[in-house]
C-alpha cells in the first residue's frame, strides 16, 4: 500500500521536501514505516528518539498498524513559547 508521509518544521528542512510517498506491506507498523523513511532520508534517523508520529489527527505509537488511506505526520516534539 502507498502511504503519504508529511514532514513538519525542521524535519521538513532535513527531508528536503514537505512529503514522501512510502510503499508498505499491509499491516505494517509505524516502526516499519519509519525504517523505510530513514532509508530514503537518512538525515532524519538522528531525530528518531524525539519525533512524534500522527495518523490523521491522532498521535500514535510505534506499534500502530498503518491503515490504507492513512496520512502520516512526522514532527518534532511540540514546543511552546
């Protein structure tokens, strides 16, 4: 299945694009999705411990099974100010 991954804030700059289309097997988890993203954009791997992942409008953990049609958002930690 094809999954649209959107990058936000400084992660967009590191990725060099606002989004990426990733091909995943049915039932793949966010962890597997991130592995594919890091293969295509190795610069993001250094941020792995701090990124947040959303599916639609909800934050999800790395065990979340990506569903067909999900739009995945990858963003840095939320900061106030």
